C-alpha cells in the first residue's frame, strides 16, 4: 500500500529539518580574544558542547546531528589557543576559560540555564563555570574527567620531552577502537593541526587546577562517565571524584578517552537519557 504525503506535510517536514541544520562556523571577539563558534538549531533548550584537550569543534561532527531536535540549540566552540580560535602566546588561567564561556553566552544572548556536555578539559571548564554561575547551568555530563582534587605544580613551558613511544596514541585512542578508519584518520588530522603553545598551556592548566573547592559548589546534576579503555583515569578514580559532588552520579562505558568522538553510537543513548531526565526534550 502506497503512502502519499500532502504538500503541506512535506513542507512542514522540510522546515523541521532545516531548523536543525548547522550554521557555518563564525567568529566573535569576546573577553579580548577571537573565538570560533557554531550554533546548530534554534530551539529553546541550549546545549553547550566542549571537547577534550586540543580538539576543535569538529570533534562533535558525528554526535551533533544525533542530539539535534526542534527544541534544541547546540553551541560548540574552539577554546582559546585551539582550532581556529585566537592563538596563545602566554600561559592562561582557568578563570580566562570561564570568562570566555560567560562572554560568549552573553554575546549570543543565551541567558537561560543551559545543559553542558564535555570531555576531559572541556568538562573541567564547564564545572568551573557552573561553580561560579550556578543559575546558568542545568546539568553537566563529563566524559573522562581530567579534574583532580589537588593541583600539581605546572610543568615548565620549555621542558625537555622524552622521545615519543612507538604508538603515541595507544592510551588515548586504543587499537581496538580504530576499526572506523574515517574517525581514526580525522583524529590524527585534528591532533596534527594543534598549535603546540595552545596545547601545552592547556595541559598546564589541567595539571595545576585543583577542584576540591569547586565540586561542593556544583548545584546542578553532574554525570561523570568513566571509560574502561583509558588507563590514565580509572573508573575507580572517577567514582571517588563523584563523592565530592552534591548531585553527582557515575557511569562506566567500554570506550576510550574521547568516547563522544570514538563511539558516538554508544554515547548518544546515554546523553539522551540524561537530557530527558532533566527536562531537555
């Protein structure tokens, strides 16, 4: 039996699909830096996605369409010193990152509480932001969190580096996840395009920023997602962090450090469940 759609219905479906199409990336100068950002959709519920260390907004290319809906607007951007945002010439502070995020939301006139999804350092920036502006964040999902209770002295800017191992990605992108050759090739390309100063200054922040005073200030629900294939942050260590977060929960998935990029098909159902639970349709 054939099914015929009316022209009105077809037009309505077309408008719905257009509402979730990504706009071209744009740039805005906020907090004295130029940031590249991208907005997808025009719904009332806003998601802010931040990737792991050194990764540009293209990190979310596969997962973004799967999270899009008529009710959502999704914001992604390149952190300063990363991707096509302004390069770094000197060390930065976590407060710089928080101020960038606040200024970007203000510039885009996003003033209602947002949901935040991040990986590693991206999630750290979001939690710092939520601790300072609790009224602006409705919830956070953080994959492979890089936060630590006690900061360590920052590494020197120009420290001698050991020779790279035979497989420098063995920890961050395990061999068993490289079956999707297109993703693997894109990951290598994103990493190769890194600005070394930007990556190094960002890594200094990861090691030197303490979160012992930040976690208790988080008023929104926070889901910490541990990944079994990332040896530098064990599920047990993530579970311990969650005990310091008032509304913290914990989940483990069999993926790598960059789970949203490496296994989006596994991550999206988890995210959709969290979003629905906390009022994002």
